[in-house]
C-alpha cells in the first residue's frame, strides 16, 4: 500500500472531511489527488500533522 492510498483509507475510516485533509496537506482537490495517487509525496511535517489529527499509525512508514 502506498502512503497516499493509506492516507485516503485512514481519512475515510475517521470520517475526516476533505476540506480538513486539504488544510493539513496545504493543498486543493487536485493536489490532494496527486498525493493519493502517489505522484506527489507529502512532507514530514504534513505526515506528522495527519497522524496527529487522526491518532492512527501509518503502516507504510514502518
């Protein structure tokens, strides 16, 4: 599983609205889609903010 697909899976499981994910990753709909499909890699800071917001570990980072 890629980082982007895991981010989207966790977002859906936590019922996080897309606008909050856009804010965490400081992007818009297209930029978020680029992260999900793996074309754009989130920064370490963005990953920390996402994990802190969801309180879920990311297995693809292990």
